[in-house]
């Protein structure tokens, strides 16, 4: 029996039992807000969620409203609890203390038993907003995509909860004009057609892998709230447009935050490609820091977890200054803003000229889950990935070298089987145009948290070290926890001692 048939049979049995209990499932009692099939409710710090829902009744029906929860997985029934009242054809119900888990069936009735409703499946777990541009939206090849999971749901862009499956972002069904500008009629037709994506070639993202990894680590259901939009800049995400609702990216994100209950576990962000040109790159750090502060303020949590992906590679010729600038800004923001963490994409392969491939997206989902779970377990999420802690210049018996010592390393740094590390550059001068040759890059045999950069001669000062400089550098340094090293630079190198 397939999963859909199993659910239908389970619901038939539940309905039959309710009829035996004398409750019935009359259509007269409807749920209009606050609770829907497949919904994930955000749990609090104690691991419990609150139910707060509303609906309608026939004219003249009134009285006390009761609610109970059935945990079908263990055949457990939570006793009927007074939850609200019905007056003037409308009712409300609110209870708290729903433990993390599910699927649950939530039953609501008038105390006299004359009317009732049931919503299922409902889950209690963690909600995560997915925001940014195309690499978050998902443009990976739809080959060997992440498979669905019973405990991972999505608040789809048509404002309907359903089981999460690729593609997570489906802008053509969005109810927000900023994502779907075809007009109300076109949007309605798309929603009614249910957007058959069985033949989609592109669309894989990182959200489903992240969610499945979080379920594995925490045991809690996960709800994804997709809000990303390809090709968008920080200016288009301007928090000043918060009151524009679905006509702006920021307003649409806030609207969807409210629609899922006004509480989420955190935000995942992947954006920056559209800010690498002209003066936008220099302004990126200030804009990004202001954006994080605004999100935390508008979502009502000054310590809201905010985890982001640093820009990866761009398979194109041309000037790389803007890409270097944005990557380094993203590197620095992890230091300057508390409660954020960055993960690297510079070591991951592409599926086209600018988009991380489906295999790399799975890696990114796991890397984001790693920092998110560590934060939930009470660990400091900084650094989210290995990053330089100290630089040394020394003359060894074999020659001259720089040692770059990293912090945030899990079980030592890791290189390919042949031991050859790639991705570091040394430049000299304030314009960084002159490159100083490195003839060998390797993990320090005496310190697995350090890399040795061997040079024929020490460069004239000032000299700087980079990792991941350029549009499409070949970078291959990770640690044994699977964390990639962030691109960085320019960082000043020390002068050798006399």
C-alpha cells in the first residue's frame, strides 16, 4: 500500500471512530485560519508548540469550544481541553504544550458535540525561512535530487502547506506579485493547474537536504518557508519596503512569516551575485549588516539565527574585483555580527556558469545544518567554518614558507589523496596586482590545523594572502567534518624575522 493510500485508510478509520464516539465530522464547522493540513507549528525553547486557530459555524451556533490532539503514530489521544468559544458564527481555539513531533490530528468541537472539525496531518517542529537569490531558489539540475521525507513540509509559495519535494521554490504559483507578476488571473490558473513539475530540468536547491539533516540531528519535523527570488540585489531586498507586502521581496517575506504563525527557528540566506558590480560591491557589507538587523527587528528576535552561504565560483572571464570584495565582506560579517555563521561554497562544482550543482547543494544543506544544530545545542556558531587565526613567516631547513593557522577546524584540515592543496594566492602592493609565486601548498605535517605556503623568496612588504581569489579559482581545502574553508583576502602576511 503506498503512502497516499495509507493516509486515506488511516483517515477513514479515524472518521469511523469519531462517528462511533458520537462526534461526527459535519462540514458546518470550518477552520479558516491558524491551522492547516501538513502545517508545521514552531516549537518554543521547551520543545512545545501552541495551537491558535479560528473558524466559522452556522448562524446561531455558540458555546464553549474544545480541542484535542490525536497522535496516530502511537495511538495516543490527548483529552478534550477547553480552548475557546463560539459567538456570532465564529469560533476560536488556543492551547499550548503540543510536544515536538507528529503527525498529529487536531480535533475541534463545540462542547455540546453538535459540530466539529478535524485537521491532519499537523506537526510541531522548527520553521526556517529560505531567502536570497537564485542559488537559494535552486537552479541545480533535477538529476539525483534529494528525496522527500515524511517529517519535512513546505509552506509553498501559493500559501498552501504540503510535503516538501524538489523544486521547493515554485515562483509561478506564488500569490505575491513580486514573485509572480503575471496578474491575478494568471496566478489563479497556475495554482489551479498545480504546476506539474515532473518534467523540470532545473530547480534543485539546498533546503530539502538541510531539513532532512536537521530532522536526523534533532528528531523534530521541519517546515520550510521559501522566499528567494533569482537575480535579486540587496537593494531589491530593501527593508524600507516592509509595508509593501507582496509587492516587495522584503514585504512578501514578512507576510509569509506572519502566515506561518509569526515564529520561526531562523533564516537561511544565499545572495550576493547581483551585488558584485560597480559600487554595489563596496556597499555590500554595510547593506548586509543592516539587512540582518532589520530582519531580526521585524521578526521580533534580536538573536534570531541567521546563517548564510558565501559566494562560490563564476565560470566566466572578466574582472573579479567585485566578486573578491563581496566574498571578503561575507567573510568579515561573520566576525562583526553576533549570532550569524557563514558556510563556504568556493570548493563546490557548478551545474552551469554561476549556479552550484545538485551535488554541491546537498553539501551546502549539510553544512548549514551543521552550524544550525551546533547553535541549537548551545555551542557558539562562530566560526561556522575553518578560518585563519594566525599567520607566521619562517625559514625552515627546506626553505622559506608562510604558515596559516586555522580555527574552527574539525579533526584537522583535509586535502585530496595526493596531499596537494589548491586555492591560495600571495599578492604584493596596495593594488594587489602583482602575484608572488607559491610553489607548494600543503597541510602542515606537524599541525593539522595549519597550511604551509612554500615560496622561493619572501615577498617585499606589504604582502597579502588570499584563498579563493578570482572568479573561478580551484579550491579544495576542507576539514574532516566536511566544512569548506571560506574564501578570504586580502589578509596581511607578517614580515619574516631578521
